[in-house]
C-alpha cells in the first residue's frame, strides 16, 4: 500500500480560495491528505475554517509556525501568495522538507529565482510554478507539433491582450503596481502578473527543446504607465531569442475594451493561433484550419495543475513547469526593467489622453495603437 502524501496550503482567501476548491476536488483518490492550512484572517474565513477542521485539517495563523510543527512530515506545500512572499515561503518550505508549488512568477527577481533553484537542488525537492496553462496535455501536444516542424520553423511570435484594470485593482493590496514591497522585489506589471501566463507560454512554445523555454538575448520597445502607479500598465516590446526568433508583445491594463489574450505563432507554412480559454488552431498558408487543440477553461486549468503536481509526488517525475523553466520569464522581466525606461502614456499618446476624464479612466483605442506603434518598429529594425 502506498503511503499517504501530506499537503499544506498557505492561504484560503482571494486567488487561494479557488486553489482550495480545486485542491479539494483533486484530493479525491484518498492517497493525499490536506493536513495543515494557514489562515491569517480567521474571522472573515470562519466558515472555511470550520469546514477544514471537520476534515481533520490543522489551522495556523502563521506559515512559519506551521512549517516548524510539520517539519519533515510534509510532502507538498502550496503557496498561492503575493510575489514578495514567493522566495521566503518557498525557501522555508524546502527547509522543512517539502516539495513546493508556488504561484507565478517564480519570485520577485532573477537573484531570488536562483536562490530557489539552489535551495531545491540542495534539498533534493522540486519547485513547481503556478503557470497553470503549462500543466494540461494540449500545450505539450502543441509544443511537440512545433518541434516536429510540420509547418516549418517558427519565424515570429506575437502576444496581444487587454484586460482593463482600474483603481480598485491597484489599491487592493500593498504591492499592486509597485516595484518593491517591504524592501522585497515585486515588479508588478501586466507582463509579470495577469498576463505573465501568456508571456511564459510564448517563451515555452518558442523554446528549441521540449522541456525548455526560449532564452531571450535582447529586448526593445516601450513601457508606459497611464495610471498613477510606480511600474507600468502597458507595454509594446520585442524580445529576441537566442535562436533569433522575435517575440512581439503588446499587452495593457489601460485599454477600455477587454480583448482575450492571443498568441500567434507564424511559421513558414502557416500560423498557429492560441486564444485564451478557447483553443489553438493551425491555419495553413491557404487560411484553412488544418489542426486544432482544445484548451481547458475556467478552474479546470488549476485543477489539472494540482493533479499533475500531486502525480509528481507519486511518480517522482519532474513537474510540468519547474522552477528552471519559469526562470526564463523572470529573466525577461529583469531585462525589461534594466533596459527600458517607464514612460508616461500621456506624453506618448496625447491624442488618446485627451479622451480620458481622470487618472484612473481607461484609454479607448490603446491596444490598436500599440499594435502599430512606429516607435517600436524603429527599435525592432535596429536589432535586425
């Protein structure tokens, strides 16, 4: 009989609430037990605490206390928490003998990511990262299809999307829109938070090996802020991989219209169009759909991720999105902040700024303007 695997969860509110729902469904085999949970707001989460205690789960108000009491007895610690907590929580969980599933991005900086990699190596444990789209079979089938060269080599990749965010989004906690929080790196932005999934997918699908993401050699373009925040809410950049593949990225939280994230992979003999929560299709040079991959939607993605990570505990196989793969995304964020200044959107797009009535108002027509930005076109030409 296999030994039951013991799980701990840090947090039950906000995004962690969905992770808890999905985790409870994923624990249906009886081979895993949710043994300990951290709840820092027990009054607000009184009902959840009662349900967890009825399951035989211990409730803690501090994650360090939990890890200390369960040291050497945890198989997995799940940390769906804020960016500036990723490094300390992951290192502490590894030191307590647990494997880790940490929310994306891997950490707040490249240095923190490297510290996590080294700690995992020394502990002999894995660190999986919560880029949930990476855990379903469709993305791996698509990666294998691309590597097989069925439509020729990749010529370019484009990532676009608009998810409007406003005052409530940027004031919901003490790190949204910030570069640092409590002295720890955060670098919150569309590319490092809400849209980080799709930047990571573009890097992964562009990678020349099955289990690797593309390594970016240079970045160009522009970062803008329309809202009164420290970091940027809008970007139009080009990341060029070691193999010379340009990855064009146009993402914003300031546009008035919501546009589903898309990844367009242009190949010699057609293109693959991946659309968030829909599907991925390959269209040949004649425009006809030749192949389709179905993509999980809604909470199915998080549940699949959790089941896959739990499976790694049993099989000993590495997780589908390990820390080493997620490091490529961290490296891109570091290059952007090191190489590109954050510009004021009002100065770059005065004609669009004139349409706004206040600092937290959305910008109509912004995404379409980003897609035809002459400033980026000039920057990209300089790299050819």
